[in-house]
């Protein structure tokens, strides 16, 4: 079995497809992934599926000579699970509400999360599509959403900047964000077939 707390030993055992190494990952890291998925509209079956996909991503990555794990393996697995789950939620026609911040429409995952080529390319496509969709919106929506998400204005600052009441800005932001989400759901960059 060996000492799986040693990252290099664990990765070598995973490369050799040792069942004990995969069981170790499942025992140690599944719960965090499962908790996130179940608290974001998922079921236990979804959590199991996503964790299996996460392990497949890890297996593919560790086979590349250039792969270097620069963070804790638990953080890596959680980040991949999170990305896979959010990707699945975005691909569903009826988008359920998730507890993750709505600003994930506009922001890239944090720099310490793994970014393999597939996720990087998807993020680039989706980010470009969101900018196009935002540019195509009416001037009020564009100003409010850009001000809130890109320039980081507070609701009070937006109200003062654009001469609207705070309640109007909140309502307009909500409506504009819903309209943007609807467009995102029908945009080809977000179809995951």
C-alpha cells in the first residue's frame, strides 16, 4: 500500500492504476466534493458521477510528462469537481439556482485552481461569448452589469453614478442578469453536447 501522504508516491501509484491509491483518494476527498455538489442542486448520485469524472481528469493529467501538481491534491480534486459540476449545471436547459456567487458568469476561477487546456479553452470561449452578449444588451443593462461586475461599483455607487435610485438599480440589475442568463442558455458557446 505505501504512504499515500507522500504526494510523489501517491501520484506514482495512481499512474500504475493501483486500486488502493484510488480508494485512498475516495476515502479522503470524496466528502468535500459531495458536500459542495449536494449543496448546489445536486444529488448523491450526481456527486458520485462527478467524483468519478474528477478521478478520470486526474488520471489523464498525470500521464502527461509536463503535469506538475503545485497544490495540495485535495484542493486540486475539489477544484476539478467544482468546475465539472458548474459546467454540468450550465449545460442544463433549466438552470437551477446555485449557492455559488452569480458573479461566476463574469469571473475566471481563482488562479490556484487547476486549469487544464480543455477548461482554459472553454473559459476563453465562454468569456468571449458573455462579453459579446453583454455588448448586445441595451445601454442601461450594459452600464449596470459592467459597473457592478467589472468595475466593482456598489449599488449605491451605481445609483449615484447613473442618477437612478438604489431600488431601481437592484431591480434593473436582477432583470438584466436574468436576460443575460437566458441568452447564455441559448448561445452555442455554452452548448455542451
